[in-house]
DNA sequence: AATCCGTGGCA
DNA sequence: TTGCCAAGGAT
């Protein structure tokens, strides 16, 4: 239900655009005020920004434009080059879809300029189609992302928790899009959500939409949007095998299947990852016969839906060793060219670290293969019960689903 | 409809 | 340390 607030005027797009003209962020993919946007840049940035922060995207965006100056260049590039350029950004299906999309757009002679056309392209869903249509082609379309959901849910004090509230939010969002400057409006709502209407401690005093905001009127702005928290996954365990070849110091790697977790990304061979994996059986899963040494400690990594612990085994093999079927030896100097996800960089850093220093602990740098972090021992903790997040203290808890198997 | 997909930053 | 979150999409 909606708060029976006093006389709230309807949010006016014009008020937001006035604010935007004064406070818009300068971003590498954003055209100058009044300039014609480049669909390639708009599209590339929108894909990268899916579930990813602006700060994380900036260096990748610059690198992509450098390596793939045009969509034609991107379409013509080998998939491996695209995956490598994407390595570290996460959600790797985005990179595969990006490449496929580039080929489709080039084959078609350019981007479609409608939501319906854009929506058919790989990697482009409802949000991205709306964003590109509005920003690049000035169509009167709404781009409903997490920012917009937060802004709208506060403006109208929507009590329905996400994701159930999505249709309601979209309808309201669409009703606010102005006939003129829909692209600026889409970016304005995102800027508002990113700088003013933030998840925590929103700066309501600076908000152009404070007067019509129902949540603010009740002082409950921080409690919206209502949301169900996802249950964390079970801890999975496994073993990773780092084979170093004498002579060129090459590392044994393989490429994961194109679908699923870390699809098309590179990794040292690993066992299956299961909750009951016993590292003591490690050698049974080794990719080749060698004098494997189990390294102390484990490598921990938390994916979106489960935490992972990998026990690392290391072996030096002779210069004559041939890579097993489906695998390859990559020289250490060429590791940067491999599409290694963060978890696997941690494994290599763990394996290639110099022997632990006798006395002083050293600071933990990011997983940089040149200056690898210390191994950390200790087992891991188990998941917690599901709960509703960000409810007002007075509200009754909401449960979702049943007990875990 | 609910799950599955990464990663880094930040209280 | 832990949980939360950031311009979602595909199945």
C-alpha cells in the first residue's frame, strides 16, 4: 500500500532536467551536452555497467576503445582477444554476448534504433534496450535499472518488495518520461540515484524531487526499496593443480566450457567443486602424473551465489612434458594474455608466491601475479538464514521459500 | 518465477 | 569480518 501522505505533487521531469543540466556527471562514454552520442560507446558502456560500478568500468572502457576502436573492429576480433580484454570485469557471458552482438550489428549495417529491435540482440535486455534507445536515439523510452527502482520506490513509497514490485515500478517510471530530452532524462535519473538518492544516507536536502517524495515525507527514505535478501549458497571445496614446466616456466592451463560458471575463461586444471570435497584425495584428480606438493592454506573466493575454497597443488614438470588433451602450457610472461578470472589469479598467485617469510607478515596486495599475497589458513564459515533486509524495525519479518535441503 | 552468472569497494 | 551493493540478462 502507499503511504497516505499529504498533498504530494507529481514528480516533474522538468525539475529533474534543470538539476541535471547543472550537476550532470562527466563520464567517458557520455557525449558533451547537446552533442550527438555514439551508439557504439553508449552500447559498450551500458553492457559494461550492468551490475558493475562506474569506477570499475572506466579503465576497461578505455582499454576496449583502444583495442577495438569501432564496432567493426570488435566484430572482427577473435573471441579470445575479447575475453582477455574483459578478464576481471566479471559476468563473462556479457563478453561473449558483446562479441556476438557486434557481429550481428555489423552484419545488419548498424544498430537498430528502437527498443523492439535492440531487445533482440544478445546481451540486451529490457533495461539496456531502453537505455540505448533513449540515450543514443532520443526515443521516449524508460531505462529501468537499480537506480530507477530505488528512486521510484521512494518517490511513491512502494511497499511491495522487490523483485515483485518491478512491473509496478516500470509503469510508474514510464509515466514520468518526458516527450522532450528522454535520453537526458534517463541519464538524469541514474545520476540522481548515484549521487543523491543513494542506497544509504540519501542527500534529500539536495534532491530536486524532494517535494513530491512520499518516502521522504515520512522520513523512511532509507527503508526503500523493500527487498528480499537472497540466501547465501553452501561452501564448496575443491583442488587446483598448478604445473610449472622447467625451462620456460610455463603454466598448465585449460579453457572452461563456453556455458555456465566462468564460461570461456581460462584456469589451471581443478577438481570438481563440491561441499564435501576432501583435499586428501587431491592427487586422484591431478591432470598429469607429477610430484605434486600440497601447499599450505587455501584460496578463498566468493561468487555471487556460493563461497569457494580451493586447495592448491603445485608441481614442477620436465621441459619435455606435453600438455594433456585440451590443455596448454602458457609461459609466465604471457599470462596477461590469458582470460583468467579473479579466482584463478588468486590460485596462481598462491602457487607462485615465494616461500613464506620467516618472521614478518606482509600486506595483502590485490591478486597480482608479480607480487602475490600471503596464503591464509583457517576453514570457512557456513551460510546464514534468509531474512528481509532494510525493513523498518516495527515491520514484521517476511520469509521467502522453505527450509534448505 | 527463480536461479545462475563476478568482482571490488565500503561501512 | 561480514553483508550489501553497483547502469541486468538468459534460461
